[in-house]
C-alpha cells in the first residue's frame, strides 16, 4: 500500500479502519476470483458438486458486500473524510458492487453447468471459450491487484485485454449460431454455452469498471464515459 495515501492520519484508529476496509475488499475479491475459476471448471467438466460450491459461496460474497458497505457508511458519517480518503471510501462502495455482480455472474455460470451436466457436449470442443475464460480471469486478477497497489499503471493493459475478449466473444457467438443451425439437437446445450460466454464477457466489463473507479480514486477524475483512447491519456497524465 502507498504510505503517502493511507497511514498519514493523526488518528491511529482511522488508519486501522481504512486498512480493515481495504483488506476486506481484497478478501471479497479473492473469493469472487475463486467463484469465477470454479464456475468455469464446473461448466467445462460437468462437475455438479463444484457448481454447487460456487452457488453457496455467493452467500459469503453478499455478506461481505453488506459488511463493507456498512463500515464505509459509518466512517463517512462519523469521520467526515475529505480528499483522497473520501474518494477511497466512495470507490470501495462502487468496487464491492462490481464484485457482487461478478459473483452473481459466476453463480449463473454454475447454474448453467448443472443444467448442462447431463449433456454429451463438452465445452473443450471450443478452444476460444477456454482462451476467453483465461483472458477474463486475468483481467479480473489484474484489476484487483491494481486496487491492492492503488496504482493505475496497468489499466491500459486491462482495457486492451477487454478488446480481445470482445473479439473472441463475437467469434464464439458466430460459431454457436452455426452449430445450432447444423444440428438442432444441440440447441439446448448451445444456448447454455451462449449464456455462459455472455456472462464471461460481462465479467470482463466489470473488471474494466473497477479500473475506472480506481482512476477516480487515484486522480479524482470521473472517466466512466470516456473513450478508450481518452481513458489511456488520463492514466498517462495527458
């Protein structure tokens, strides 16, 4: 953690409160990362027990979101923070919301895995899906790492990966449509794959949103509706 950003308060208790919140966000992020990993494994292997574990973990994610949000609200009311501290707390509230949504998307993939478990089809017949899954997991991990370091230097790399995810998403959708047209018996299984791929694409989007919130925290600039080029200029200080 950058000691110039946290740890400079006269009140040691305030420092502890901010550090506790940050650690809880990272704990929540790690749990969500695990959900995404297990959900994709469950879908590719048809492992129902693994899928059910992902669904159960969502309760933990939801509980963490409520707990962190409550702590942030209490600090905002009691400490009345300003400048970076205020942006940090507002960013945390936004980031945990993004993580809760990612957890819900992982839960959806897990439920689709259970629905598809009796199918003969296997996700590994689509190489691009495995590759897209790895890209999305890398994006999420990098975004959480950037939050942990309170650094925005890796943001252009993350948003660049999102371009690759979007291209692979479009390619996979074309493959799936062709697959359904060639053999209508594959429609149910293929629709489950389609919704899974859509959930993966959205997870990548939410990793980008985490980066946008991080830019606001570090630089005090709202970049949610900027183009990719404008966002990169802000990161580089242009």
